[in-house]
C-alpha cells in the first residue's frame, strides 16, 4: 500500500501594521498648534497692514490718493513726497523741539517718580498709604479741566513763549502714574536688602542711588518708554502752550500740511507720519526685550 502525503498551504490574512507612534504624535501636535499659528498670523496682519497702507499712500500724488482706492499701489511712485514733507512740515525744527521738551521731562519724571516710589514703599512712616492715594488721584483729573488756570498762571509769571510750560505740565501729568508704577516695582525688591544697607551705614540717599536705582533699571526704562510715547504723541498741550510757531513740536508740525480752505496734501502728510513713526519703531525694536523685563519685574514678589 502506497501512502501519499499531501501538503496543503494555508494562507493567513496579512495584518496591517499601524502607523508609527511618533508620526501620529507629530500630526496631533501640528493640528493643536494650527489655531495658535492662525491667531499669530492674524495679529501680524492687523499690525503690519496699517504700516504698509501708510507707506504706499506716502508715495502717491493727491489725485492718485483721491481718485483710486487707498489700498492700491501708487500709479506713479512719488519719492519726492519725503523731501516735500521734510521742508513743508519743518520737521528738523519740530523734531528738535520735541526732543528738547521730551527728555528733560522724562528725566524729571523718572527721578522724582522713583524717589517718591522708594519713599512710599521702602521707608516706613505713618500715612504713606494716603499719600499714594493722593498721587493716584492725579490720574483721574482730566487735563482739559485745568488748561485755562494753567495758561493764566503761566502768563502771569511770564514764562509763556518758552519750553518751560510744556516741561512743567508733562512732568506733573506723568508723575501720578510713574509714582504708582515705581512703588509697585520697589515692592518686588526684598526689603532685607535695604535693611542690610542701613546696617552697613548707608544713608537713605546712598541706598536709593547705589541699590534701588541699579536694581530698577529695567523698570525705569519701561516707565521712561511709556512716558516718552505719551509726551511725544501729545498734541493738545503742545498746541496750546507752545505759543510760537518756532516752538512747535512734531505733532503740531503735522498740521502744516493743511492748505487753504482745509485742503490736505495727503502724500507729504503720510510721508511725514512715516518718518516720525519709523523712528519710534526703530527705538522700540532696540529696547523691546528690556521693556518686557521691566513689565514683569513688578508682577512677582521677590
């Protein structure tokens, strides 16, 4: 008897191997980041588009600006608008006047505000909370309410027609907010540092200039930048108290582009704005990191 062995091949269904675990995690992380990227792109768009709009309109003629949509590129690129803006707006004089008014005001605001914040937060005396509230009350006083009394007072003491009224007003109006911010920043510095300085024989003045201000340099820079923008962009006070055309600041100088019967030279006007805004943007780009450090300095108790 012959026995025949038969071999039967059994085919099993091939199982599908799943995607690598790392690829799936990367895809999930990518999808989770999409809303953040869209939000960042949207913020960049709404920030950059006004600057782009202002720049392209600074290179248009008046007819081009009035007859075509403002978001279109110039028909003819009028680069001469920048020369016209510099001469018509008298930007050399107005920028110089703004610098003369702004930096002495900033120096007084920072020194007086830092000294007041140091006294209110580091030194111990009765009623310091009430004094801080009095400084904060100055924030709530509208400048429009005291323009007439200030103008009358400056006229009677004979300092109108100079830079002094502007410097005094900017210093006084900037102190309430500065004192509050400086007191907050000094609160974040451990009090033991000043106590150790006192035990070593340092006076209050020495501790302020040798310890307080060096530790507050980012905060001082932040306060100075905030006040710089408020002073540099002011129009109302400069328009009323400058008194003479030769004392006009940059914001008042922009009014020179209004012609007869209210006609406006839009190209040179936008060119002048680009010049002023460009300088401020460059300053901010250089100081951006220090400003961020200063803003967070008073948020955490040291």
